[in-house]
């Protein structure tokens, strides 16, 4: 299978630019801004919390609990943002 067929079969949207089409100018209205991968965005959200960025917890269970609390805070903030 070709790469494009595999992506279409698995419903994956590739982030690889098409080399056959010319790249639009930087100020063109049809040019999309660069996007960050979902994982990069998630890491950026988690790194806003100092306890996750600098691991203060000595035990792995305490650190896991803190990561779970931070995940709940991030989800709660996003829900408040989208709910109005």
C-alpha cells in the first residue's frame, strides 16, 4: 500500500505538505498557520504547572496523583472556556 492509501484507510490526516502544489506566499489569505501536534500542546499545558515540570514528589505514586490532578484542572479549564 502507498502512504496515501494507508492514511486514508486508517483515517489519519498527514501533516506532510504536498510537493506537487506550490507553497502560497506567507501573507496569502489561503495559507494556514502552522499547527502544533496534539502531544506538543498537551506537554505545553502540563509544563505550566511547576510541580509537573520540576518533579518535586519523591514517590512515583505522589507524582502520578499530581499529574492526574493537573489533568483534571486542564480539562476543567477547557470545559469552562468552551461552555461560555
